[in-house]
C-alpha cells in the first residue's frame, strides 16, 4: 500500500473521530510496517492514533519507530500515557526510549511505574553506551538446575508472553550465578522427568556486561546463537542480548565505520532526514583538519619552486602521481579497517602483513609505472619519463605502507582505526608524493634546490 | 587455550595414533571454536583428525571452517568420506561446500549420496549467487493446516534433530503453497486441541527466491524474525533463510561495499590469508583506470602552463585545493553509498537531497575558504588570497555534488553504487579543481591562456 495514502487515510479518520476504523487499519499492518507510515503523520496525530490502539500493539509500534520519530511523538504525549506505554514495552526498548528524554521527564514517568519495573529500567540504563549491558534485556527465562524438563516447559509456557525469547532457558543457582543453559528444542525432545542439570549445556558462551558490542556480535555470529547471556565478573547472569539487537548493532557499527572512513563524523540519524546544520557539524571538522595537513604539501612544493620553474612540464604529472599514492593508500587502509573491524586481522598480524604489502605495492607500482612511462615520453621526453616512472613506484609503495599501517597505529593508540580515513591517507600520501617527485626530479635532472620554503 | 598449543597437541597425538584422546580434546570445544585451531593444521592432518570425530560433530566443524580451509581439507579427503560428511552437513552449508569443488568431483560425490539428498543439493545449488535462494535451507518444518496444536508439537519434536530451526513451523496446503506460519512459542502456549488454521499467522512476511540477499536481510531485521520463508512466484514454499545466515550476509555485504568504496575489488577470502597475487589482481585494475582519469588533470594543467609560469606560487595551493574538493566529495559519496545500501535513502530522494547538499557544501566551502584565506595572504598577497578562497568555495561545492550524485547515477545505471569510490570521486574532483583554480586565476589575475594543451 502507498505510504502517503495510509497516512492520509488515518488523518481523515482522525478528523471524524472514527477510532474503531483507525484501529482496524492499524491492525492490518505488522507494527514494523506501520512504523514506516507513522513517520508521515504529525506528532500530535501520532499520539491520537496511538490512543486508539491496544496497549501491546501500541508499545510494539513505538519500539519500531526510529529514535527521532520516537522523540517527537513522546514529547507531546501526556506523562500518564507515556508511563503506561513504557510499562508495556520490552525491557531493552523502553530504556532506549527513556534515554532520549530529559532527566526530569524520565523521573516524572518513573514515579508512576511499578517499583520492579522502575528498578529494572534504572539498572539497564546504567550501562555505558556501546557495551553489552547497554543492549541487553532483562526479559529472559531463568530456571533452577533441580527441576525436571516438564516443569521447565511449564515455566516457559507460563512466562512466554513476557519474555523476549523463550527459545533458550538459563540455568542459575540461588545466587543467580549462571550454571548452564538449555534450548527449548532440547527441552521438548527430552523425556519429561529428566533433570535440567543432566540435560543442560554446561559450558555456555557468555559475554561480560562491559564488553564492547562488537564482541557480542562476533560471538553470537560465530556460534550461531539466538541469544547470548550477559554476566558480570562473578558469573552472575544480568541479562541476555538477542540476535535481532545484534543485527541492528552490526549494521550500525558498519555505518559508523563507513562514515569515519569517508572522513565525516558518525551520523546516528537517518541521512535522508538529517538537517543541514547537523550535516555541516559532522562534516566540517575533518575537512578543516585536512586543510592544515595539506598545507605541508604546499610547503613541500615551495621548497622546489626553482625545479618547477625550470621544468613546468613536471606539474602536468603532479596530480596523477600524488593521487596514485593516495589511491593505493586508500585501498590498503580500507581493506585493513574492515578486516580489523570484523576480527579477520588482529594487531599482532601487522608485521606479517607489512612484508606482504611491500610485495603487493611494489608489483602494483611497477604496473602503474609502465602505464605512465609512455605518457612521460610523449609529454616530456625520456628524462621526464624516467623521473615519472620511478616516482610512481615509490609513491605507490609509500602510500600503501601509510594506508596499511595507519589503522594499526590508531588501534594501538586506542583510537578508532576507521579514523584512518581515505582522505587522511590521501593527504599524507600527497605530502610524501610531492617530496618524492620533486626530490627525484631535482636529483636526476641535476637542478639546484631553493634553500628554504 | 592457546591456538598453536592445541594444534601442536593434536599433531603430537596424531603421530602416536591416539584417536580417543584426539576425540576428547576436540569434543571439549564448541565446533565453531575448534575451527579456529583447525586452520593451523596441514590439510592431511585435518583429515586424520576428522576421522577420529563423531559424524555429526565432524559435519558441524567443517561447516564452521572458512571457505579456503574447507577447500584445502576436502581436496585431500577420499570421495567416500566426503560423501558421508556431506550427508551429515546442514542443507545450505553442504551446497556452499560443494560449490567450491570442480564439477567432476561434485558428480563423483553426488553419485554416492541418497537420491533425496542429491536432488535437494541440486535444487538449492541452482539458485543464482546473491539471491535469497542461494542462502536458504530446505530444512524447515512444514505442517498442514488441519492438524491440532498437539499434533504439530509432536511433529516438531520428531523432526527437531534434522531441522535448522523448529522455532517456526510453516503451514502449507497439499501443493506446498504457504498458508501461514506459527511460532513454537505460540504452539506451546496454545490449547492442545486447537486447530493450526485457527492459530496460525496468515499474513506471513516472505521473500521471493530470486530477490537479492540485501532484501532478505532488510526484511528479517525489520520484522525481528528468526527465519524468513522463501517462496516462488506461485507462493509455493521453497525454503527458509535463518537469522544466522542473514548475519553472515549483512557482514559480507558491508565488507564488499567497504572494499568497493576503497576502490579495490571485493575480496571474499580472509584478508589475513590472501595471497600476494590475489591482492594484486583485486587492487590493480581500478588504480590503472584512475591513472587514465588523472591524465585529464594533467591535460587541464597543460592548458594553463603560462599561468603557472607567471605565478609559480599558485602551485603551492594546488594539492590543498584539489584535495579539499576530493575530500568533501568522498564524504558525500560515502554517506550516500551507505544510506543507499541500508535503504535509508532511495533513488527518488535524489532531488530533495541535492538541494540540501548545495546548502551544506556552500557552508562547508565558506568555512574552508576563510581558513585558507589567511594562508593565501601570507604566501601570495591579497590577490592570490582572493583566487584561492573563491576557488575553495567552488571546488568544495562541485566535489560534493559529484560525490553525492555519482552513487545515484550508478544505481540508476544498475551498477553498484559503492563503485562510486572515494578515489574515483577524488580523481573527478581533481580535474574539476584544476580547471576551476587556474580558470579563476587566469581571469582574476588577467593572464593569457595557452591556446591548447
């Protein structure tokens, strides 16, 4: 169905107070699909539509809205209604929602929700952004080790409506220390009177609450888990992270890395809806930094002004040569940044990869040198061709080594390797390129240097 | 445990033929974790170790190896053993494994597996790489609509050991057309005598077998599904794609886009283990193409040789100005490529985003112009400062517009938008930058042009 058509329909029905029809239209959608239509309504209209819906459907719908739409909507929602909605939302989604709101509003809302939920919200909300704790939910099923499979199944059945997943039950002792886990698959296949402690998998794959989200994603993906239990230092179970949240994290992390490698700040919001001011703030800082780095290329050129005056034809090859170094470096950097992000490559692999990079870059540089040598002869004669070709080999080599090493250096310095962006590598390769090019030219063509810039 | 230590242990035990101890060591690992250790053994050693393991554990272990290790291993494995292994592997993983092997070997192996499995392998293997069909599995549970919840549960219990997931059962008619689905959660909560057709969700979210994998990932992620049913044009159920495969696809797609935006060919293998020759082949083509594009920057410079001879100081600002255009363009391109890949931005959004881009780029260009104007005055006086600053505004604007438009143009031409890489945008922005810079300089400083390059 057309997106604007549905929102227009809803708007028309709102004007006529046809609550039942609004509910019918909404119920004909999956909440995740209705969320797309919802974004085309004004915040006040959204609140009115929400009032027509069943509480659970309403909570699920709000959970599927993107953060900006969530914020716009709950800002115009009365406190009492927000509290009711929060109560019905899943434990991890409501924490994400409340994090968008100012502290006073959160306090106001929390005052009216039940004590157990309030404590749960505060506990989950306390974990640092980017950690396992920040994406986990407290809605899992835990069972003691000394009950039977049949009793465990009964408990799962009873708790099913309120849990994020019942496809895995976590076995804990009376201090909530994680002893093991059992999948619903194993439970329904097992004999009813078998004890959980005999059936459970004892060596559960876990993550610590303060481990980074990338690590959660890596483990869940490596072991093909529906959910991964989160424990604290004492092996006490504090929550689980489900596969759907990991999918979101994986996508968000890749997006952040993309933005960084493109030398812009990470944009958490939708690019389509981002404001001009936001984009300006995210993009301008790195560009200004790069301007200052590029001044060194200029300084390098100033050093060789007399070489340029003697052979203006050399300028012809300048963009070609410095870009080639930058391009080869960008390739290396991008390959490395991604390999470091996925865990394919580790810090300790640097030296091994360095020697291979020298080989690859030398081969690439040689191929490109051959390609430009003809152009060199045609434009400037044999002497220029020699200068241009030998420069090409060296700039590609140097650019590649800068590109491959920078992500490692950043990782070592505990910076995000993705900040070793294409433009940064290009700018550094440019400075090296100018020095190498005019240095070789001055030496080979036997020209004097200017004393200083 | 240390990775090399485990592989050394296994190697020592192999020499002494201690099969039972080898099995014990291996069984102490999750197959996914053992896979990491396995890569440190020689192919022949791997086959020897595999012979000590239980058939199911062996099949699962092979499924967790990366494609290169899989290939090395099965290449030295006898046909009969490979056939046994294939029989025990999951339906989608064995197809992926067999696709690595030459056709004759596959025929040899298929000859010895049971007819039903052979047909299943051929059917799944027929779907085009990159489609839903290529990642789906045939191991799902299907049930008729006219049985009770209890009967459905019994069927799930019975089929559990051989199915990829039993957490969702697919309801089909006698022609295997998909009527709906029911989750195991709903099944165990339901009354035992209720009919499936009354319990099932009728509006199942599905994908077509020839839809691209990105679309599968997007739907599964949007609707938080454990698995998504794959149908053909007649709504006949042909398979399911499970969340773990979608996680792998999401990661692989992001990696491909990363490599493309870095202007190298997509590398499916591990970067750590990639050979020098492979890296050369993946990286050199784009670099050579870019060399030829960069020649146009040279040609543009040649056109302005007299301007340069008159004002050598202009060369000082050349890398700075052309890089700034390239950097702003790379930012735009990277933001757009990612937004198009995640579905945040669509082809039809181009015009709306274009007008915003003009605003953002003008603001960024202005900021950068202010930054370089001081340098211009210092290095070349007021006249040069005017030329450099006004050039900066225009190159940033032009670079940004090239960067934001190229991914859309590529999408429109049914090319991968990620091929609108940073280096390509940089090279195009360079040509524009040279023309704008020297064009403004010649006009403002009132200098003659060379007639032709």
